[in-house]
C-alpha cells in the first residue's frame, strides 16, 4: 500500500528523473517537509529508521552539492514499467 502523496511523488520522479526536491515541491505544490517524508519512504530508509520501498535514490549533483538529484533505482524502474503497462 502506498498513500497518494507517495504515488504522486514517485510518478514525478519517474517523469523527471534527475530533478531536485525543490522542483518537485513546486510542481506538486508540496511543502518541503512533506516531500522529504515521501522521498524518504520511497528510498531505502524511511523516517524513524524503518526500511523504505527502495524505489528512488538521491545522487550528488556535480553542479550544486546542496541539491541532490532524484533518480529511480532498478526496482523503481521496474515499478514504473509495471504502472505504464497497466495504463
């Protein structure tokens, strides 16, 4: 089960791979704290130390070390393909 905000966050990352959290927040009209919580749940470690879904990862941005690039993991790509196939 995945809350709608996580689904929207995942879809945005899948469609805008290499984007940054600031752009995600702007596009989805989402506060940074909400985006951080959703991104953490989609990554390997959920907040509170629980395991995350392992669908996305943050990659260091060579142009701006403060802004991490949002990328899909292999598992995330497979999930995106499953969603696309259903549509």
